C-alpha cells in the first residue's frame, strides 16, 4: 500500500513538473514591449587637470595662501606680545618675590587675553574654512554645469572623470573623447576669478 501511494505521489509530481515546463515555456517566450538601450555617446574630462590649470582654481589657491599668511602673521604678532608680557612678569617674580602677589592680577589679565586670542583664532579659522568651502562649492558647481552643457551640445549621454585622486583611470581614450580643453576654456571664461564672501 505504501509503495503504491509513493508511486502515485511521484507520478503526480512528475506530471505537475512536466505541465509546468510545457505551459511555462509559453510564459517565457511572451514578449512585452522592450525598451531599447540607447547607444552610449561617451567622453571624459580630466578633472585633476581642470583643478590644476583653471584660472579660478589658481586664484583660489593664492587667496587661501594669502589669507592664511595674513592670519598667521596677525596671530603670531599677538602671541609674541603676550609672550613678552609673561616673560616680564616671570622676571619680576624671580627678582622681587615679595612683589609677586601684586603681579597676580596682571597674570590673570594675560591669561584672559590668551584665552580670548584662542577664541578669536578658532573663530577666524572656522570663518576662513567656511568661506573657502563656499568658494570651492562654487567652482565645483560651475565645473559640473559646464560639463553638462558640453555633454548636451555634443549629444553625450555619459561623461567620465579621467582621474581619481590625481591617478589616471582611463587606460585608453582617443583625443576626440577628451573634453578637458573645452571645459577649461569655458570655466576660464565663465568664472575667471573668485572672491571671498563679504
């Protein structure tokens, strides 16, 4: 009895699988409306070169160096003045121990000035970094905008960055695919200079 039951179940399973294959074949061959894949119109841009040769980028780097140099000189001057005051107090404490108690208020004032200078330093550095971040965003936005415009004009639907972290990614690309010079020309025309926000 068990053998007959097992055989019947096996035959039923084989019949079901066979029917599924026979009728399922039609489902697999059923053609729906297939969206055609567009032909790739490809180009590449060397963003490392753009970020080295563009006028706005060069000016931006000079602006950063100049601002940090001015900032550093200003802070250094104030630090030297405070250091001289500390040395003067230390000298007076060493040579006149009984008058050292009178110098405590001067020392406290210097400590307050050092603390204030530290706050100014952090605030100015944060402000410079924020301003430089805005300028960097403006440059990057303009580059993306120009790449999009060049791609539309040329009928491109895919543009690669030829470099990542200044290392070449494109192993071979014909010069007709390289839009770097065109992007540089347009960037130098559209954004020749950058300025710190007021």
